[in-house]
């Protein structure tokens, strides 16, 4: 007499199959959502820029801040590592949204009037209209202002925030640096003597 498989096994197999499909669909959905979150965080935190930095003090180029004009109505240029070669200069990393940058700005204006050395400004993650407004209102001590939109130069110089100031010797040599806001004592004791020192 022929035997038959127990009928109770079939619903279990069907349930297991359906459960696997459900779990698989949920997994795919979760992966998709997870990927979207990772992509959002990647863009928001600019992780690609943090992991890969094409700039160094010896090789960089910052475009001009769009629409930024000097007192005579001429465009203020950006600058590159080539502009720092062959002379001693001061490089200030700043942003209009930075309270400490606003506090030290009058000191940079006074220093620029002494014509000891050219002062370059790297404007970090600043909307162009805000940078233009800030410099139009408070004065522009810089011979050139580069837009450091992704903070490449800032991080290449080892600065985690703004402001930061560097005395750059001829070529890609940082002779002195500070990651604190400038004050009169620092300028007179640390910066001025270095800017007055002979090149070579």
C-alpha cells in the first residue's frame, strides 16, 4: 500500500519560503536606506575632501572670490603656491562667519599699512557675497584672496579651524605659525621681526 508525505510539512515549507522572501526584501530596503544615509553624510561632512587633499604648501591654487573688487574697482586675484615663492609673506586663513577673525581683522589692516610684506588671505567655506560684504565693510588687508571652498589649504597647513596665520618664507617653507587669533604682542614679537628678516 502506497505511503504519502505528511501534509503538515507543506505549510511549514511555504511559510519558510515566504519568510525568506520577506527578509530578503527587508534587507534590500535597509541596504538602500543605509546607502542613502551614507551618501548624505558623505556629502554633508565632505568626507571625500577630508580623506583626499590635493593641496600642500608647495603646490596649491585658490581661485579668486567671485566679484571681489579692490578700492579702485579692480578684481582682487586669487593666489597659488607660485605667488609665495621667492619672497617672505604672511598668509592668513579666515572666514567672515568667524568671530575671532572679525576681532583680529583691524590688526591685519594696521599691519598691511606698514608694507612689511604682502598679506594673502585664504577665505574658508565662505559664501562669496558674505566675503565681499565683510571686506567692503571692514577693509581688505590682502593683496590676494583665494576661496578655500573645501578647506583644502587650511587642512594642508595643519589648521583645524579659523583663524590661523603663517609666516611663509621663500618657497614652500612655513617659518612660523599660530592657530590662535592674533593680538598686538604676537604681531610685534613674532611676526614683524620675521617679516623684516632678510631673505636668504
